[in-house]
C-alpha cells in the first residue's frame, strides 16, 4: 500500500497542478463562448485546437515516454537526456519551418482558409511546447512536483491575463482612448488570433522557466542509443497520432462532412467543441493520473508484487472516475451554465456519452502498461489504429445524418474498443489480476443510475428538486462503494481511519 500512497501523493501534486491549471484554462470557455457568442469564431478556434495536438504528436515522437524508460539505466541518465533533447530540438526546428512554409495549405485543410496566420502562431506554440516537454519529464522523474506545479499554473495565469487584455481591455481602450500606446499590437478583427497569442506567451514562459533543466543538457547525440530510442518511440508516435485522430479529428471531419455548409458548419463545430469540454472533469483527472502514473509504473515494474499493485491502482481509478461521471452527468443542468452561449446548449446531449468515452480512455491508459513495460509498443500502435479506423468510419458514414451525435458515439465506440482489446491482449502477454467483474459492475451501476435519474428528473421542472435527487443518487453510490470496498479504503492513508 506504500507504493499506492506514493502514487497518490504524486498524482495529487501533479494532478492538483494540472487540474487547477487546466481548469483555469477551461474557465476561458464561458468567457470565450460569451465573447464569441453568435459568431463562428469559437468554431474556428475549435478547429485550430483540433490540429495542434496532431502536430504536437509528430514533433514529440514519443520521446517523453521513451525518456521515462531509458533514464532508468544507471550511469546513462545524462546520456539519455542529452540524446533525446538534442534530437527533439533539431527536429522541432525543421518541423516549425515546414509548418510556416505550408501554413496556407494547412489552413485550407482544416477549414479556415482566410487565417493562415493562425497556423503560423500554432507552429511557434508547438515548438515551445516540444522544447519544454523533456525538461518537464525530468521534473517528474526527479520528483519535483512543486516546481512542475508552479510553472504550469503560472503559465496558465499568464495565458488568461493576455487573452483578457486583448479581448476585453483593448476593445474598451479603443473606444475611450483610441491613441493609447497599449493598442499598438491590437487589431479589432484578429479575434481567435489573440487566444493563440495568449497560448504562445504561456508556452514561451514555460521554456524560460525551465531554463535550468535545459541548461543541464549538452549537444551530444549517442547514435546507438538514439536508434534504440527511435525504434521504441516509433510505435508510440503511430499510437499517439492515431490517438489524436480519436481525440480531436472528429471536429475537422464534422466541419467537412456536416450537412450544413460554410459558417453554419463552423458554428456547429463550436457547439460540439464547447459541449465536449463539459467532460473536463474526467479528462483532467486522467491526464493528472498519467503524469503521476507513467514514471511510477516504470519504477514499480522491478518490484515482485507489481501486478497486484497495478490491479489495485486500477480499482481505485475506476471508482474515482465513476464518481466523477455522476458528478458531471447528474448535475448537467448546473454545468451547462459553463457555456454562456445558450444556443450551444442544444449539444448537451453528447456530454454523458463523452464522459463514458473518457472513462474508457482512462482505463485504457491503465491497461497500456503491459506493452510499455514489455517493450511491445507496436501493440499500442495497432490498438490505437483500430480505434482510429472506428473513429474515421463512424464519423464518415454518420455525420451527414446525425451531426455531432455521430462524433460522440464514434468516440465512445473507439475508446470502448481500445479498452477491451488492450485488456484481452494484455492478459495474454502480462498477466495482471484485475477485478474486472467488479469494475464492470461499478460502471454498469453508474449508467443505470444516470438513466434512472434522467427518467425521474423529467417529471419535475424545478431545478432544485432535480439537484436534490441528483445528490441523493450520488451519495448512495458513494456509500455503496465504501461498503463494498470497506477493507480497501481502511488501508488508505488519512481517510482510512474514518472508515
């Protein structure tokens, strides 16, 4: 249990910083949906941010995960850091140059042909993020979560401040003091571009804040080690690219395959993008968990009881995300005010589907430890490509008829399939004693609770009555889990003594 206590501590630190940082960033959603209300600009922003993760995956080339694996080699820690960082900075330079040169073609592809400058700004964001990726990984490996948290949170605060300055303060200044020196860099029609500039300021700050870690590497490339890392990372890159198809490409397909055209299609993308963010709680926890779990799982692999530890981690993970599902899905009438453009509320029906999809994705990340530890990363590539094929096929066939509902169900089917395939395949390669029957039961129960609540709440129009019913259901589920897992929870630090 001490190992799980350590993971919980790291997840809390990385999780608190990541959740708080990303929650701050996502707090821009009500602000931006209000600022861009009734326009296609939120849809344009959604399209740009659907592209950035693709390019990020290509640039990083799986080096972040490779770092955690190879840095464990005693005596080679600095060599691994030098080789990966040198390779990453070099490839990032050429990638950024190519992206800028072909910015118009890329802008045409994602559906914003009039704004190639958005692609140029995105290229610099990606470059800064790539340069800071390995130093961030080094902080995680060296167990320095406080510095990690400070940089992440401060960067987000800068992002918000710059966005607010350009989108609120500058328009007000232009009306009252049109000759103000603060308006030198301001243009009223730039809109989404200022959201990207704010992101660029954040990314550049992270590079500066990580200068100490960056200064610790030397321009040295161990060719033998580099080739070994490339072989390990290539399947991870393919898997990551497929993962981005699963995660963000549906927005681009929605714009292209929608029965609507032009600005109407772009606005529809904005609806889906805004409602997707209401699945924030689970996706944030999954990301925070990954940051703590990735180095933990590799270090834990040398322990004799590692499989039992992985199984126990999975149990606590599933219980947590099930509670998060209920917390969002049952209180959707409250969460919807997160989106300030009420016309976008028509897309709220996708949220429960996406919450379950993100639950599946989190479980898949837990399960993926088998191919990461056994050096069979090609398996991850195959699984993710299967998921990508499902995403592309379902979206291509059904978007013209069902719009963003097709995108939501494609995400659900994709991550559900990846989860099942990884479990079956992984148990044959690296046996882990997951209590899968109990975990499936927990997920089925939360689905039944949601449907029961949806049925009962439809009989009442009073919001407070529905909130009360939701609270009763949530508390009953928590009490049920505590009763079933009483012995497990009693072993936990801090809260165990209260159970």
